[in-house]
C-alpha cells in the first residue's frame, strides 16, 4: 500500500501539473515554450556574460566548451606555437596571462586560477563560494572581493545573484607610461631617442624628495647630488645622503618626489623599471622649499651654483605659482629667473591649475571721446577661518590687484555692498573702516613696467550681506583719457573669492610662469585608469576623461602684455611616478596610490612641467650650451597639433603638444 | 581703531626681496641695507633676500639705493 501510494502520488501530481499547464494562459505557455528553444538558452547566457569582464568571457566560454567537448581541445594552438609562459591555457586565459607578470602567469598555468575583482552585494558569501570552488578570495570592502577563481568556475561566479560584475585583475600594464607614447618618447615599447639625461643636472624646487626611493638610486648609490632643506637650512651631498643623513628631510606632501620622478626617475620600484621618467640617467639637485618667493629665488640660484661647480648644464623645474604681480614677467623673482637663465641654464614653470577659476576679470575702458568710458565687475568673498590674536576667527579676506597700462589715466575704485565708494589715493595707501568691513586701498606706479597697480585688501564680517555684491569700477579720468583702456584684475586665490561678473577664463597664468625666459607648460590627459590601493575603488576608471584632450584645469594665457604663453602642452593628467614613503594620507589619498608598487597617479600642470623639464634635459645632453631662447625655439618648432589642440598658438595649448622625438632630432636652423 | 583688521595676527617681521639700483652690490651697499633694518640672507645679482621689521618697511622702500621691494609671497603647488 505504502509503495503504491508513493508511486501514485507523483503520478497524480504530474497529472495535476499537466492539467494546470493546459489551463495556463497562452502568454505564459509561449514564454515557457521559448525557454525550450535553442534561442532560449541565449537570454540567460547573455545575462550572466554581461556580468563578466570581456577579458574573462573568453576564458569562461572556452572552459565551458572544453568541458563539453574534450575532443575539440586541439583547436587550441599547439604548445610549440604558443608563448611558453602561457601554453596549455585557453585563448582567453592566454590573453589574460599576457597581461600578467611572469610569476602570475606561471602560477596561472599550474593552477588554472584566474585573478579577478568582484563587485558584489554580499562579499562574505561570494568569498565563501570561491573558497568552496578551490580558489581563494579576500573581501576588501563590503562590495568588493579580490579573488583567484578556477577558470572552470568563472561562469558559476558570474551566475551568483550577489555578483554585479567580475573584472579581470590586470594590475599594471608592463610597459612604459602612456604619457611616453603620447609624447613620442616611446614607440612600440622602445625609446625613440638615444639621450637619457646623462651628464645633465635636473633641478627640482618643491616639497622635498624621498631620497630612499629606488627610482632615485642607481648601483646602490643615490642619484641626488645635492639636497637642500630650506626649513632646516641643512644641505646634503650624495655622500651624506648615502650615509642616511638626509633621512629626516622627508617629503610628507609627496609632490616633489612625484615631480622629480616624472622628470628623472629611473623606474626603480616598478615592474621591469617600466615607469621610467623622461631623463632616467640625469643627476638630481633638489630643494625642499618653503615655496615663499624669497626662498624660491634662492633655491634656483643654489641649483645653478651646483651646476656651475659640477660643470654641468642644468634645467630647473618649478611646479607652483601665484597670482600676485603684473602677470607680465615683471616681478622680481621672474626677472631673476631671466637673469639666471642662459647657455645651459633653463627654467621650466607650470602654467597653473586655475583654468576654471573665475579669479580674473578684464575689460576695456574707452569712451567715445565725449563721455568717459566705464567698466564694472562684481565679486564676492568666501568666509574662512583665520588665526586671530585671541583664537580662531571667521572672516572674509580678499586681496585684489588691478592693473592698467601707463598710457592710460583711469579711476579704479570699489563699491561696497552698502554703496560706499572706496577710492585709493593718488599715491600711497588709504584705509577705510566701516565696522562690518575694512578696506586698505593703495595705488603705485610699478617701478619696472611703469604700469599702474591698484591694490585692495578687503576684510569683512562673515555674514553674506558683507561677503557679496562688491563691485570693482574702472572709468576714464575724463573723456578720452584712455589710449588703450585695458584693465585686468586678479583675485589672489580662488579660496578668497570669485568674480561673479566680468570674469574671463584667460590670462590665468600666474607668476613665475609669466617670466619671459621660462618655458611655461600646459597639461593634457594621457591616462584615465589605474589600479589603486583604495578598497572602495580598486579600479579607477575615469570614463568621462577624454585622452589627449586638454586638462580643464590647465591655466590659459596669454600674459597681460600679450606674450604667447604657455609655449607647450605636455602630459599632465594622471601620470604614474614615484610615491614618497612619507606622504601623508591627507596629501595623497589611497585612490592616488598605485596598487602593489610605490608609485602614485597624480595630475596637474605640476606633472606636465617636469615632463618638459626631463625633455629639455635630453636636449641639453645633446647640446649643453643651448640657452632658453634656442631651447624654446626647438620646442615650438617640434610641437604637434591634432583635433584637440586645433590651430596653434592658442591660449590653452600654446604652440601644441610636446613631441620629444622631434625635439631631439630637429635641426638647429630648421 | 580697525577692529576687523586688528583681530588678525600681523607679522612683526616681513620677509622681502629687494632690488637695488646698483648692478653689483658691494659690502657697503649691504651694510647700508643693514642700517635700514634689513637682515640680509642672500644676494643674487642685484636682488637681496632678507627680513625687516614691519615698521621699517616704508623707510626701506623710500631709500634711494632701493629700486623696488616685494613681500615674499607663499606660492601654491600646481
């Protein structure tokens, strides 16, 4: 009875299911019918394959085919025809293995494990499943698992409902940085020029350097011939550095180490030394600077003194700037750069990162001769916290410089939010105190250019009615008193405030980049992805960033007196270069730090300038007596233009993109 | 007085870059700068880096041997 019951019950259930099927609406039946057709297999296949990195799909598909049709294995090329390190693997895995290190590929061959990064909802459960399959996984964040998965289980992994995406772990590409390809320094993995910077001194005035980084060592010795710390006034030669005496002069910002590495790192610490700088055999002289203009001036002179003592040509990199001064190369530090530069002495300066900052306003004040010309620009202040006499105090403080040419007689004044008009005196300074705001207004004729400089220092209470609705007014003294009428105004720093009307996104190259002799460098993008140490973002991919396009932050020219700056654009958006071991997390967050090696990915004209510095070191190796004029001429002659740069010269790209190969081969009289 | 401005700490000593009228300053020129209150740190051509009490800045600017004085500005990294 019991046996009959056990048989009968399923029969009844089957009959019931058949009955139910007949009663199922046609639409449902149709769907069920489709699932039995060959095409019906494709829908769910597409679904799970869509969760696999294309790099892995080949591996998963191949594994599936091999499992079903063992006899079709000969489709895989014979071992003799395949690269040795990856023989015996399916095509997809071969391709994957070709992107891995030798060690990784060898292990892959032995164990047939695929390294993946899994984006998922339940990291713990995904990791457990990987372990069950004989792989190994690590949950690096609630939504990310890094794992090595048996090739045959890739499909199973992608089918897990908790898995959103499985990406091949490619680590770093084992070839030179993308910037070198863009600049023509490397083609097909080989340097296009013979020069390495040997015998040339690359000077770096910056935040210091990690003297222990392998990129700055060669043959067990440092490549840094001189290291000056302006904070402690200590100076170290190579012997002292090798003795460990400079260990206390750390680079906690990480900026200087990265900059020095772009110009002259030798790739030490990167796989196969693949992340070489532009001039990997140049000598280095580094100044850890306070970045005050007085110390910068001293630092540049110091580096050229070192070069003179060593009888070497030298190129000095300055990846910094500010917006005080005439923006015409007339500040003392800029003219000192002009004086220090000469045969075998070149200074390179970054254009600046203010390309999108409304800190400059420009107008032409010229009437029709019967009425006085007039121009206005509005600005606002940003409240900030300052150290006061009795503790922190919140205020708005803005430093505004207004310049007009010596040919013109203009009135430059401020109108405060309440309507008060604040005039500078004819010469000297005058203070206005209205309780809620204070203004120091001054006027002087610049001793060098002869142009008129009107300066306003504005201090306000932090309430919005005092921070906003300030107006800069310029007008002719009398009808026809302006010959040129050009008025330029700069807010010292975007953190202090911004122009709300009258802003022009040009003339944003600051000092010392406007120095006449300096090579001024803009930035464009050459990289938009890398593997980072940030567990939340292990694979950085900036999809919106167009490669080869100008960096939006790159400050445009020209100078106030119409000089064509920048001269050249170079790779500066996301360059891989040495990471200082002492860099603070607040300075270089995890996402900038490259996974597995002591390198960082940074952007800025700070990065594009040392690229040109390194390139000029190569040029100086070829001809150590070149002066800045001839170096600039060759730079300009050798640039390349494309659909991004458009017609050059223009204010953002200068004369075009740096082309190192052409720079090194161009004839002197070309 | 200036309530707002007085809330801020103002440096008593200023670091400056001084451009001299003479092309190659001699010891007597530097001694003269010392008399004006400038503590000379380094000379580069006819540019002198040094520090001076804020109260003596106007006197330095007005001196006939001085062509131009700039305050040392802190620049920003790019």
